[in-house]
């Protein structure tokens, strides 16, 4: 999915966030985020690729692909709730940085400019996702209309 990067963060912002991050490695098929779990961190893919998957009736549907510099876990972070999808390692080795939500909120209090750039980046990510979803919905509706 294009546009999952925090594009407005500066190099200094990344240094501050990086100081609170911890690196984790996942193997092919391992869940980086479990659907329904409490969103206690955001994750930034550093190496490899992952898929965003939704549980369906008996199977999971892949709804997005993530790569280096992409963020995940942001919806649960924003809503201070549970993860709405699983994120699964799609390569033999996927490395991610994990930043605890509590640490991120503390950073935002200390550095309001960083918070502004972070949330502006998230707004762009979410706007792009909505555009993609709207196009897919319109396409599905057009296909349905043709069948009727």
C-alpha cells in the first residue's frame, strides 16, 4: 500500500523516536501484530515486507502490503484500542522497530512540533487509504451493477 510512511518527520524527529524504539525480528508467517490485541505500540518496518490481514469466515484476507519505512499499529494507537487487523511477516526475516505508545505520547508532550509532523503524516496516510478504499468500493459497485 503506497503512502504508509511518516513523510513529514525530520531526521531529528527520527533520532528522538529511535531513542525509544526497540528492534525486533520476525520470521515468515509470524505475527508482528495480532488482530484484536491491545495497541500498546506502533511499529515501523525496517527490513523486509509484511502483509496486513483481516480475519474472515475461516480464512484471512490480505488487504495491504508493507515494506521498509512503513508504519503499522497506528489505528490502535490513535483510537487507544485494539488492533483491527493482523500484520504478518511476509519474508524469511522481517525487522521492525517498536515504539511503546506511552513513550510516543511522552515524546509528543515534550516536542509539540514533532507531534504535529507525526499526526500530519498520519493524516496523509489515512487520506490515501480512504481514496484507495473509495476507488475499490466504486469498482465493486460498478461490477455488481453490471451483473444485475
